């Protein structure tokens, strides 16, 4: 188990700006069923029970194009900080997808290029923990989180979820920012460390999943010195509705305390989900200055990570960023 309660003030980590790229082209579960080999019962399960209605998916768009679209949107908000980033991180689930910033419009002479993948869909949150150590005052990093669901074997996690195309782009630095990162905590269950997505390798995964996530959240909050009641919202990975309803019940919070609006809109966009949800919850007016939110994601092999985010009070020099996707 690993965790970190990060520094506050000038030494603390902040997400200064965020942007996203999600394809306009979408499929319903029924439309995708032929390509994915889903039968009628599975279509009903994923769409009606699990709440996966729309799956952003554009087979004509490359991963590089999707990453570039998110990066361009981020650079439009903070051009100098993005251009002068000290680090460029690409966080992804599929182990080898591309060199992290290959072909992207970044000044690589000034940036160190890092790939983060070992935590799978939790890698984006783990990257925040890394950057607390890596970044010096005055330095910034660009974090690109997400990838493409490019093959039927990648798009389906049996009896759990369906994957979509999507990328979140973050500008991260020390000091103040729109979203203050108060800490990041991760938990690993070695019983599933060799999981590669094959059902025979993980016979107990579904049964253990809810308990594992609930235990992880309690451990994270204990390390942060924060209670469940102090959270304004939980911002999850978009695995499915039924899992998060069970997690909410076990935590003793109403379903509305978990931001699940994007599960039917986006499906599961790998590690980008918590950041897409943070952007949209903020844009929806569901987060106010002083609120705390917990971003949570779980990766294959049973690695969970959570980051405690605080919305700092607005000052005359600061105003909300346009984070609409």
C-alpha cells in the first residue's frame, strides 16, 4: 500500500487547467454489439443494468489525433505554461501504445517525456503523486490521460464495462490553481496482480470488487484526515452504475453523492474518467469554493488510486476556467 499526504501552499500540487477530447461519433451498446460479439442479454445488461448508453468511438481518428486535440484545447487556455512544461506524461492502460509525446506539438527540448501505465486505469491519479515529487517550484507538467478502444478485445471487460475513446489533458504545477490536490493514495491487491483481463485469471474479482474499493476509499480518507461526510462529491471511474450504487450504499452516502452523469454519456474512457467527471461536475456548478471531492479510479490487477481535490476560494485575480468538454 502506498499513499501520500501532499504539502499545502506554495509546495502543494494544483491542477491549473484541464481540457478534454472525446469523439463526436458514438455508438449505442446495441450498435456496437455486432463488433463486440455481445448477445441480446449482454446488450440489455450493459445498457439497462449498467447504464452504458453512448460509447464515443471513432475508428478513423488515431490516438495521436485524439491526444493532440486535447493538448490543443489545453494550450489554448495556458499557452506559455504548456509550451514550457518540464514534463510530459502520457498515462494509459494498454502497456505500449506510442512514445508519450511523439508527434505532438510540444517543445520536447525542454520537457522530459514519461509514460505511466503500471497502475492501468488508475495511472492518471498515480501520476499526480509522482509530480508532487518531480516538480520544482515554478515548473509545470502536462499530463495526458487516456487512449483509444481500438480493438474488440480492448473494448469489452467481460461482465463489467465497455470502453470508449477519450483523453483528458491537465496542466499541473506547484502552488495555487483551480483544483488543489491535497493528497493521493493508492492501494494494491496482489491476489490479482497477474490479471490480464481473462475471466479465468480473476474468478473472484467481481465478488471482491466493491469491498476492495470501499476499503480503499476509507484508507485514503483516513490518510488525508478527511471523513466521508466532509466530501462534497465522489468523482469515479465510469465502470458502471450498479457498482457505484453498491459502493455508495456501503459508504453510507446517497447515490447523488457519486457523480455518475457521464457513465451513460461516455462509457469507460480508461483513466480519463475521474478528470472528465471533475471538469463536468465543476462546470455543472456542483462544486463550489471550499468543497472537497475525491477522484477515484481502479485499474486492472486491482490497483486503486484516489486524489483529494479542494476547490480553493476565488480571489479577484482568479476566475473559473471554462472546462466544458
